[in-house]
């Protein structure tokens, strides 16, 4: 059966308890169970067992694994951890040859007998509870717009005496003069930065994206538009319907899983790296956010700027106040800052605006219905761990509301046409991962509200990023340095 035929999601047919899920799996001839969980940087890990080895009690007591082998988790002398499957997350995995039930898991510490403090999914669970306890709202909706590239070839190497990366895409503008292999070069290439919305055959990936969308739909993820993005060389975007914080973070992990595996099945490779191609637009993840209470939207205020409520204005104030620290979670790689370069239309300016896409915070103006009113934080990218990034964004917004933070006047002018003295007065997001981590170390009290984040998690995250990423890049010569300095 094709993955696009019928539903592959247990929740979509009302199977949300352990007993229901096991019955759902049995009815579909399931043989294996795949337990998926997220590490601290934000990558899915998994282990698999036969369905016959899983029982209802495992959904409560958990299944053991070695936490010391997972990035950002335990030391070797405290390695035993438990995976706690979430029955509401169950779906039939479309990428295994044996029929496999997939379960997203949270993590528990068997010694302490409680959820694991460094589990990113636990952070998102606490964030939703904290929102309710705050009395401000009872649900935070998130709608990320994650961009990605699909390449025909990607290779890289780093050795003591040599380093390179090599990317290719059949639709890349750099291939206009190549002799076609094995067939002729048919010339339908996308001119640099003209990849937004062309029809096939220039958009060579439309069918592949449709396969991704229909697979996501079969897994219970409601999708909206999909389209080619600005960059030549295979950049695309698929939009998901907004969902509550935890559910959307789970869906974001499924989204990346489907994109990667659908591309691989087609003999291609996908990447969510923010800036893989020089002189082309990078991939962002604009994050739409709104607060609701008792079924009513809280961001709409008739007659206000862009029809924003006072609450929404203060929420923006919180985002702008804490933006430098937020970037440690929202733009969490050294490559993120190849995209966030001032002067190139990147969303680096700490201002808000209706419609202006060069502002860090934008207020979409497509519709004026109260239920559609939301704010969009444009600086994140899809390398972010969604559980940590979405939780941090909401906490920053709540801090703005609680403290009545004023984001200042909106800036609707073209930022890059402003006089230099005016532009110099506008704050910007940090220019490197190291600077963002510095900002997080200085400004994280707002993340500790409600014990959503802990000092242990923040410290572990910062330590991992500095040692595994910042230092790793700092120690290695860059190829362009040879062009600049070899003859110095």
C-alpha cells in the first residue's frame, strides 16, 4: 500500500491510549516498533524492537537505553535512562521494509524516578503547563515555515592537509554550460535568486515535494502550501497548519524525517543547513506565534497598529528584548550566521513591522480576521531544536507581557534605504554562534520561569555548543583564507 493511501496515524483514527495503539498496530500487521527521541542539539535518535516485545506497561514504566552515548545527555557513570513512549504520537513509519509502528518518546531518569531534566521534549511539556499556570493564555500556537535544499550530490572532507565541500543540483544555474550526462543538458536552470515560484520544468522538484506533502498528510500532519524557494539549486518550502507548541515541535521532527527520507528514496539528498550555497539565499524557519485563551485569540486588537492587541505588542517587546539570547536556540549553528549577515536582506534588525520582511519581527497582513492575527519571528532557521526554540520564544513573549515591555515604534520603511546614522541606531541579532551563547549566559532568567528550562540544561547546551561546534570551527583553516593570506 502506498503511504499516501489511507491514514498511517493512530491518533487520526482515535487510537490514543496504549491499548488502542497496540490494537491499531496489530490490525495493520505491524511487526516492529521504532522508538524515536530527540537529543539536546535537536536530532532524532532511535532504537527498534519487535511488536511482540512491547506491552501496555512499557508506556508507563519505559524501556532502557544508554544515555551516555547521546549528545548532551549523561556521563558514563550515570548512563541508564528510560524511553517513555507517547501513545498519542503513534504512526506507521513509511520508510521501513517491515511494517513498523513509530512512537515519539520522552525520557526519564530511573534513579530519580522522574522526567529527565535535559530532555528537550520535557522542556516543551513544561512550557505548555507554565503557560496555563500563568493565567495569561491556555494555548500557544506555532507555525514554522521551514526551508530546505534538495541536492543531487553533496560531498565534503576535512583532513589535516585538505578540506573541501562539493554540492550539485541539476537545476543549479552553475550547470547551464555543463555537458549533460548521461543525456543532454536541457537548459532549464534557475537563474540566481530567481527560484521563487517558477513552474516546471524549471521547478524540477514539484513532484518530489508533493510526495513529501502527501506522506505528511498520511501521518496526520495538516499541510498548506509547498513551493520552490528563492535559491537556485533545489531550495523548497512546505508549510504546516499551525498547532499547539508541543504538537508542532513533534511535527517539526516528523517533517524533517519525511523530507530527508523522501529525498533519499528518490536518489537525492536534503539538508536543512541555513547557508549551504555561496551567493544564494539561505534557508530560514520563520516562526509564526499566537496566544489564545478559552478559544479566543489574544493577539488581535482592532484599531491598534496592524490590528495588534496590547498583549501582542508586549509579546513582541519580549522577543526583541531577549532576541540575542534566543538566537542560541533559534539559530544554533555556526552556519546559521552565514545567513544572518547585515546588509543582505537577512532578518537581523531588532525592530518590528507590518509586512516588512527585513525586520526581525513581522506582522503578517494577509487577512484581518481576529483568529488569523499572529506575529512572525524571522531570524530562526531549521537547524533549531524545535522543543527548545519554541519554548524559549514563548517564554520571551510571556516575559514581555508580564513586564509590559515596549518594543518601541514600528519601522515600516525599507531598512536598507535608511540613512547610515539611523541604521546605526537599530539593534541587531548577534553576528556569531559564540556571541549568541554569550548572550544566553548573560540573559536566561526568563527561561527559568516555571522551571521550564533549568540551569543544568542551559549549561550543558552552552558547553556542548562551544566545545563541539564553536571550537571545532575555530581550530580549522577556512579555504578562502588561502586566497587571502597564502602570499602574505
